[in-house]
C-alpha cells in the first residue's frame, strides 16, 4: 500500500520536485562563488558573510516551497474526485492519511540530499577565512527539518475540504502579499513586521524558518 | 447471512432541499437488486450512505453483516464499487491504476484481472485522463471485480456508454454474478437495462422508497385494470389498489393501478356489481412510471 501511494505521489510531483532538487543543489554552490581567494586581498570575511546572509534567505523559502508542493499535491487528486476513490478503499481513514503523510515525507529526501551534496561541494570548494567555519551538515539538517515542518503544515491544511484548504492557503497568500505591499508603501515595519516577529522569533512556532541560514558563518 | 444490505429507518439530510426519509430497504444475499428512480430521487445519496461516505442522522445500516459506517474497512474489503462519476487518479496509466488498486485488497486475483484486461482490450500504457468513456467504464468495472467481491455496488455504471460497451459490461457482470453468487446493488434510470438483469427491484422517489419487491412479482403482479361501475370504496379487495382515476376521454369507468394481482381475482368484481373490462400488463418502464405517479399523488393527498 505504502509503495503504491509513494509511486502515485512521486508521479504527480516528479517534475517540480526535480526542479526543487536542482535548485537545492545549486543554491549552496552559487552562494560561495565569490569565496575564492582574491589575488590581492584574499577572501574578505565580511563580504563573504554578507553574501551568505543574502543567499541564506533562499533556503527557508525553498523549504517552504517544497513543503507546499508536497503537502498540497498529496491531496489534490483526492479533492478532484471528492475523495470518492480514497473513501472506497478498505482501510481506516487515519491509516490512509498516515500512509500519504509517510509517502510525502519520503519525497522530501531527494531535495534534502541534493542540498547536502551541494553544501558539501560548496564547503570543500570555498576558501573559508580564518575565524569563520562552514556548516554543511547543520544547514542540510535544518533544511530537512524545516521542509518536513512545512510539509506537515500544508499536508494538514490540504487534508481538509477544498474550501477549508482554499481559505487557509488564500489567507496565507494575502498575508504574504499584504506584507510585501505594506513594505513597498513603507508601512511594513508597523503592521507586518510585529506579526512576523511573533511567528518567527526564537521559540515561536515557525522559529526554524527564521534566524540565520548560513553555510559559512562565525 | 440472509440479507447482504439492510437499511432500517435511515434518515439523512444533506441540505435544506433534500432528505432521505426513514428509509428501510433490504437486499437479499445473491440478489441482483435494481435501484430505480428519477434523477435527484436519492439513489446516489443512498449509495453513499451504504458505502459509508455519509453518516446517517438516524437509523441503522448493516452491510455484509457489519455495521456501517463503524466497520467500513471490513465491508469495503468485500465490496466492489463503481461510482457515478470517474474517481480514478488521472495521472496514472491503466496498468498503474490496476497495480495501485490491487495493493489494497488481500483477495486481489491477478489471473482474473489479466483475463478481464484481455477481454476489455484495455491499453495498459494509456493514461486515465486519455481514456474514452467506454474504456473508463471498463477499467472501473475491472477494478471493482478484481478483488472478487461478495457485493457489487454500481451507481449508474452504464450511464453515457454506447450500446456495445454497455452490453459487454453487463455480460461480464452477469457471468461474474452467476459464477460467484455475488450480490449486486445497481442503480439506474435506464429501466429496460435492469428489466433483463435484476431479480429484485426497488424504486426511490423524493428520498423515499416507493416499493421494493422481486422482479417477477413486479412484472406479473402490477396491472392496470379498467373497471366499469366501481364502488366508491372497494370492500376488502384481495389486491392492493395503488391508484384509481377516471378513464381519459370520458369513457365509462375507472383505471386502477393494482399490486398483487392474480387472474383468479377477477371474480372479486362480480360480487360488487362492477365489471372488469381490461387487464393491462405493464412492462417495467410502465410499472415504474405508474408507481411513481401513484406515489406522488399519494404524497400530494397527504
């Protein structure tokens, strides 16, 4: 049962999943492009940290996108058929949901692995200045856990009715879109920033999405 | 197990406009039960209750000696289901869908499925989204039969199919039922299709069961009688009068729709001074229409 559900989900997401995996490999490699020693000044630590911080914002976004993709796609075909097929199968509903969750969880692995390979290559290729260190394993593990968390959230949201899923995902889209808009008109720091602080500060539910995502750090 | 399906006083109200009302229905084991009714009469809702998709607000449903929806996985392990609308994942190919489906059933019979595959001439590599309506109908029936079910629940399985495919599906179904003594619960509004095939008949209208009875009894026992000089209140007739009305066009007498008719009952009219002029046989379609008419008239009267 698990195998066929895994196959079905893999088939549905294989193309976007391949893209996410390629990106997750490329991200760390690209982030250390300017970490080669300068002929005159060598590698400047500050410059490297700034670059890492900029690239670092992409990792949680990628983890969120991966979770969104797998979470939503796990249920899309069931929603399209009003869950009739799933409900007509001879197994308890909780077991069906658990098997689907497990299959989605397995599909997080390829992107995490390619990120692991990417961070490994990047860490070996980069010249890390004195006082700094590379953290390929920690970054990969964090990416894996954050992707799983995002997947769990979106899986839970999508497992409800299409309407519920639509309302929740729509609200999230409005929140993010509204945040960007308020930032553009200069009100972001008053309205949206406190909300994001509440959600992403250390110890908050989405802590792992925030903070520093640096392959090379102090 | 005497009955494969039992509904006892089941009520379910999905919205303001429609309800299944105190439905009591019995499908004997081994019967091919034709579930007839006009569109919107509650056939599909009843099937969804039977399949455990909805939980009834009151009443009890027992299928294959197990309570629904509490013991649904055990029921579904022995039930093949063909829904009204296609329910398969469109991204899978035909062979992938078969493999996917078979993985959930302990009794999945690979050899039997291969035979059906050849018989239905299905292309294994074709995606489900690219199948014609007929091919999809064949695949859905193949999946329902592959686990060799004790009970088949078919919700308008031949709706929209051409006569060749329809006949082919029905013949496979008949062979299976004859071979395995399986019970079939089949809904349709194609009355003639069920007439050839069913041993029992149940008729739904407005969320209520109008009648259920063996097909033979339905075909032989329901008649339209033309009666001259009938008494206004017939005294203890040996049959059930379902409906009586004046004959159209001003001809004398009344037209009665009766149930439980036998030819030796004609003498009943001699006693009351009435004359029985005609006894009209009704085929299933006529009987179905007349029963609905009688039922609706009764509802209006109430």
